[in-house]
């Protein structure tokens, strides 16, 4: 009789959502693309993930690596349960099987090659044989896309890597590299905070901002709970305040919200790797 009552109670807890969708003490890793330094990344994401944990009953723990390259390798190995990344589109990482479930509802991003405002560089050809900075070999719009453009123009440069987006931007500002491949959105926010004046030498097509993805091993109900909490943040006063505070830290512009998404919204990123002329990134 006792076993029957226990079974019924457990079933009711599952049906009603219970205090948590996971076993006591169980948590799910959330790997964040290291676009900024670790401290700023934590300040931005931890309040968001704490909110989602409370609202969804799914405990999320942020994971950040030292470099984009280290992070991309772990994405390819499927080591994160959830991730905020566009590294899943790289053919080397596609086998992990991550699927898009949400994304920030903001402006599209572009790959750009930029120089300081007073630089004598005005064309891609002016960069031939010179040191050009990039976040890492794994960065999509800040390395793969600009390198494709340089390769198509027959311009050979000497790549220098800064570990993350803001790391290489700081090198550009300090004059350590003559130009840098960047994510247009991250650059704008960095330049505003750091009062850096720059000029765009080349710009790519538009790509949707980085998606939030889930590994296929996760139960559908877990992913659905996380998606619901994220996409409803802006409609809740507490959630909206957290989004606004996090955005202010990095100079992010409105709107501050997440929306549901899927792989089909990222078709041009999948397709890019099929047409790139850069040998190391061909499928």
C-alpha cells in the first residue's frame, strides 16, 4: 500500500511540474560562447540563468572556457547540455547534434574587418602580408566569414588571435594589430564603452544572432521548460529588470528579450560552410 501511495504521489508531481523537473541536486551545464572576458560574461549571464532556474525548475550552471577554440572543441564533443553559440554550424561540430530552441530578439549580426579611425588602411588589399587580429579560429562571423572574404580576394594576412572578441578589439585599440575581424554587435558595444573610434573596411551579409541550443540527449520537457522561462522573461517585471541590467553591463541595445527559434532560422549559417573557399572549413 505504501509503495502504491508513493507511486501515485510521484506521478502527480511529474504531471503538475512539482518543485523541480529534475532529480534533487541534478544540474544542466550551459556553455556560453566566450565573446567577452570571464568576469563580464558571468555578470551578464548568471542573473539570467538564476532566473530561468527558479522559473523552470531546471538548474542551469554556466560554463565558460578560456578561449573560443577550447569552447568550440567542447561543443563538438557534446559536453554541454545547453549552449549559447553558433559553433554548432561548423561541420566539425555538427555531429554533436545540437538543435536551436531560442535566440535573442535583436538586430542581425555581421562579420566585419575594422581598423582604427586614423588608419591608412582603406581596402582589403591594403592588409596583404600584415597582422590581422581575430578572436579565435572557431569564431564564425569574426574569423571564418572574414577569412572567406580575404581568401576570395586573394589577400593573405598573418592571423593573430586574442582569445575572445573583446580581447582582440583591445589589441586593435592598443595598436598591436592593424585590423581585426569582429562581430559587428559586440564591436559596437565595446567601442561605446571604451570610447574607441573605428572604421569598417569590409562587412558581410547579415546573420541571425547567436542561438540557444540543446543537446539531443535532453528530455523534451526540460528544453521546453527552459525555453518557456527564457521567452517569458520580458513579460515578467523581475525578468525584464534582469535583462535590462545585464544589457547595461555590455552596452547592449534594445530589445532585451528572447524568442523561440529553430534550426530553419539559421539556414544561411549552415549553408555558408557549404560554399566557403577556406579549405579548413569545407564540409
